[in-house]
C-alpha cells in the first residue's frame, strides 16, 4: 500500500512532545502518492475528537461530520507532520471526500503564506 492524498490512515504518532498529538490516531494524508513512495514518508494531519478551541477559532479544524465517514472528529490542519508510514505501520481506513481534502489544503496554504 502506498498512501495517496485523501487517504485516512491509522498510525502511531509517538514519539511526540509538547502540544503534538501523541499515541495512535487517525490522520489525513495531504502529500501525493509519488512523494510518499519516493521518500517513504507521508505528510499527514492528525484527526481527533478533542476540543482544540484555538485551532477551531482560527479556522484550522476541518470537521468530518456529515460526510458519511466511519472516522469521527476533525482534521487538525495546524499539526501537519511528515511521518514514516512504513515504520509506523499505517493502515488504510477509508478515503476522504475531495471537499475535505481541499479544505485542509486551503488551511495549509493559509498557514504558509503571509496574506
């Protein structure tokens, strides 16, 4: 399995420190399959059901509710990580709708620009 952009995976986020997500979580893959295969890394944003009030108030949480997904919670677009999906034993869960993926990519673009 090579993760593709839009895949929801389940994997281990440890080791982590500070305000980073810890333990096993679901995540949304935002990098391309070409990148993921070439580097054996995937850029992912964790998914959690936690409050994350600052992220929510800042517009960096993308909810999954209402799309008919088995995965609950919201994508934390402010916590992008590049992780070794092989070593962390990522397992495919389901594919996210393009609308969710685009909202997350828009959040990442906003975080990386000074507009």
